[in-house]
C-alpha cells in the first residue's frame, strides 16, 4: 500500500508539473489536446507502475535512423548523404542506444524494380555498409521490412501505380524476396516483416492485406521463403499498430505462426490505444513469443480528428517545441512499459526531435510541408553541431542505468595549420562510456562552435595574428571533458603590394528626398578586398572621403531635397593597398510631397486577454511606403500613437481585458508624408 501511495504521489506530481508547464507554454489552440494527451499518458504510466517491480530489464533501446529510411529513395545515394547518416548514427548511440532501427521496405532491394543491376547494387551496398558500421559500434540492428509508404512532405515516392501493376501473388512474392535479401545480406538481429496491415492495404490498393486472413497469408509466404533460404541468426517478427480495429486478432493470428516475436507500432494514444500494448504483450507471452516495438511516437491528434486530418498535418504538429515535455513523458512511460513487459527492443521513431524543435510563434502559420521541411533542415544542422533537445536528454536519463556521470576523454592530438586568413584545426576522437555527443571549441576564451567533426577550418581571420584555442568533448547528459590546449596558432603575413581593381558600374539612385543609394560591382585583388571608401561632393571636382564600408553598396542619408550630389569609390585590401578612384557619378534627391494612400481593410482580433493582433491592406505611394503608425484609444477622439510597423500587421501586447479599444493606422513614406487615418476599428479583449 505504501509503495502504491508513493507511486500515486509521484504520478500526480508529474501531472501537475506538466499541466503547469503546458499552461505557460502551450498555445491556446492546443491546450485541450495537450491536457488530454497528458491524462492518457499518465493513466497508462500509473497502470504500469502499479504492477512493475521497477527492476531494470536489458531492453535493446533502438532509436530509428531516419537517414537510412528506404522511403527516401534516390536521396539515399546523394553526395554526402551516407556520411550524414553515419553522423546521425553516432548521435543516436550517444543517447544510450543499444541497437538501431532502420526501414528497408519493398520494393527497395527488389531487383526487378530497378532499371539495372548496377543501380540495385548501389542500394544494396548502402545497406550492407551501414549494417557493418552499426555493428562496429557495438550496436544491434533491427530492420522493418514492409512496404514503402507515401507521406507527402516526408516520403514523396508515390508507388501506388507500381503496387497496382502487381498481382497479389506477385506482390507477396516480391515482399518475400526482399525479406530474404535483407536477412541474407544485411543480416539484422531482428526483422519485422509485417507491422501495419491497415496501412499496407491502403497504400498498395490490395484490401486483402488489411484483413487478418490476408495479412497472415502474406506472412506465411514470407516465412516459407525465409525457411527455403535457410536463414540463420535472424529473429523474425510481425505485428500491428495498436490503433487498428481487431489488433488483437492480428496479433493472435501472427502468434500462431513460426515467428519469434510480436511487433507493435504505437502512435495515437486516443481511446484505449495505449493500454492495448498490455493486451498485445499478454497475447505474445501466452504464445511463448517475445515482444518488440519498431515504431513509437506521440501523435498530437484529438479523438475527433482521427479520421479527418491528414497524416502530413498530424506530423507537422510534432516539430513545435512546446510539445517537448510531453514527448519526454511519453517515452518515459513506454520505457517503463518496455522493462515491465521485458521487451526485446524498443524504438523511438521520429528522432528528428532528439536534435531540434521549431518555435510555434515563428512557423505556426506555415503550411505542413513547409514546417516539416524546416524541421528536417534544423535537425540536420543540429546533428552536425552536436546539439540535443530536452527530449533526447530525458530519453538518455531513462535508458542509461546507472545514470551517466562519466565525462568523455580529452580530445587528443590537438593541432593547427595556418595560412594568412585561416587556421585548420584537427584532433583525435574522444571516447565515452555511452557515446560522445560532440566537441566544444573555444577561441580566445569564447565558445566558437559545437561540432561532431574532428576538424574545423577557422576562416576570416586577420593576418599576422595569434589565436588561442581550447577544446573539450561532451556527452548527452552534459558531462564535459577537461580541455585540450591551450593551443596558440598565428596566421601568416604574405607581402602584398598590389592594389585592388578600380570599382566599376558605380550607380547613384535617389530613393527619397533625403536619401541616395550608391551601388557598384565588386573589385578583385590578389589576396582579398576588405573594404571600400565612398567619396562625396557637391561637384565632380570636390569629392572627398565620406565612409568606409565592407559591402558594395551604401545608403547616403540626410541629404537636401531636390539637390545633386557626386560620388566615387575606391577599393582597399588588408595591407592598405588602395585602388584608383572610380568614375564619378551623380544623383539628385527627390522632391516628394505626396503622402501614401490610406490603409484599408483594417482588422483587429483579440487573441488573448492582453494581446490584440492588427492587420491591414498595404498602402501605395508615388515612391515607396516605408512604414505604418498604429494608434489606439479608448474612444474615437482619444487616439494616441502606440507603435510603428514595417509590415501590414502589428501585435498590441499591452491591452487590458474587458476594455474596448479603437485602433487606426496611417502610412508614411521616407519624406515624412503621412496618409490620412484609416477607418477606425474596435475590439474588446476577453
């Protein structure tokens, strides 16, 4: 009784903390969903913890290696993709992984699908080399071997026409042949040959595969082929998603075959989908089978959205950083479940978010495809930089036992070679009891970068200058090695007496009655141009130095209206060599007295008790609109200026709840001409 009371107190504390955090960070539009998901996960955790003796079990923690997913198709063979995949592999090992999960799905490695044997061999080499690299790191390998799914914005290979071109028998034999190739050539420790019968049926257009009898028939074809191939040392499994109607019938039918384990996919936690994992485990154990999970991630979807929202739109919710605490709670619950039910392996799927999330306030208005594109790009950058999210850190703490307090070793052979403007730094890899997450490189006492590489080219440096570097390695929990260094390296100073070329294509363009923009083409130099000097005068014979700039443009402001000015440019290099003066050009400021048009279509929406968002249609001007002034008052006659905007929107974050406000907008140009006030709009924050 005391043990259960302690568990209940812990669970309630977690729920209270999660609810408090969500109230602070979750956008109102997702607050109900956040609360619902929290309750589902907490209830499942309570059920598991009430029965589990909390004795750790040696589950193979096997996060999914996204860069190896066969759904990427030809992208797998792109330049530098393999090296990026290996970097991702190392980052997953650093989170405490004991195994790696990859997807090699039909028709990948199905030789008749490819245009030539050489093309087929390229993909086979990719996966056999990857398997070797995984094992060289002391990790097991789990392979999903189903069919390639078409998910717009994620996996853009639409193979429906190809699937439809195959008879059911040809499709079954093709699936079996791929499983045989994977088992004999890639040689995984575990291979799941059926995982989502409902998805396979809908993606291939073969409805039989979505039935218990049809899916089991496919499984038996695969098992017979594997038996004929005399497969050794590969544990074969099949399973289903816990959201599927009749999931238990699928599991029971699979368990009656010769497979070694029952697999599961866990995504939505609506209804009883999460607790169904306990039922599947019971079915497997009763049949004397092991249990595994090859895919798991928390789908952020309401009950009412389960059949109405696209898969892409669901996935586009995942990148938002406010979900991170809930993602961590979800994995904590499943890690406990995996140990309680003695799973052979457990796979977190969308490890993209082990490395980077996005800010909802920045990307929340983008399309689902745009959000996912930015998420994948951010994750790739974070992997190269050795960056991990709080979700990855939490997963590491969940699966590494005892907790990791050991720092990596000091990077060895820290050295640098130099030129006039750059220093090439190299070092030997550190080692760690779990895995090295990355390296922190400091220059002159300041953090220069974090990276997973063992080299760095520091560019843009000053010649004849000494720089001092220090380097340390760190792991996912934040343990940091002692520093290598300090290493002092000096840039070289080659003689340089050659001036840059004379700037050409100098142009002076008036943009207002007080401003003239000057542009020119870049000069060239034997070493490098470092700056340009702009000359100004009231005649072509009186130009004198005005400003030094590092770009090929300059905005000359503060001039008199309707006046002519003369300009020229020289180029300068790092040694002080200066080019001859360019051709002198002139520009005349504008005489502008025309105000912009009045802003139209002003709208005001109260998005919270203290924030009102304004938007309007863009004004026009004879030259250019430079901005808008926003006015607010508690009556139509008491408006005061509250802010400025360069765009056609503005957020008033200092409103008071229950107060009715009047808002108006006026457009301005560079000459200070101001349009008439827009039509006033009113709004009352709740």
